[in-house]
């Protein structure tokens, strides 16, 4: 997933990732990214007779400074620590 508010940078990085044969989901702010990540199911795979749960996204590239919700706050919501709950 690519999360970038600047359209020029977003297009450039998107093309770079596509050239590396990556499948890319693109959003323009942290709130959109959180919405997608929270509704994307984690799938179960049988690998060598072991059940593993794999997320649909291997990597999230996220800008720090964006409108609506910046990258820092989005990560804070994705990975809450017990002291933040």
C-alpha cells in the first residue's frame, strides 16, 4: 500500500513499484489507509501443514505529513500499545 498526499510523488512511487512487479493499493491520507487496512481480511494459508495467517499487504509506505490523518497517527491507531488504550 502506498499512502501519499502529493499527486506527483504518489504517481512517481506508484510507477516505481509497478515496475518492480508490485501490486499497489494507493490512498492519499492516513484515514483512507486505515479504512482499507481495517476492512481487509487476514487470510489463512496452509503452508507445510501449518496454518498461517497472512495479511493482504506485505508493506505499507506512508508519508508522515498528510491532511485528514498523518502517517504518525495512522500507525498509532494500527499498533496501539496497552498504555494508549
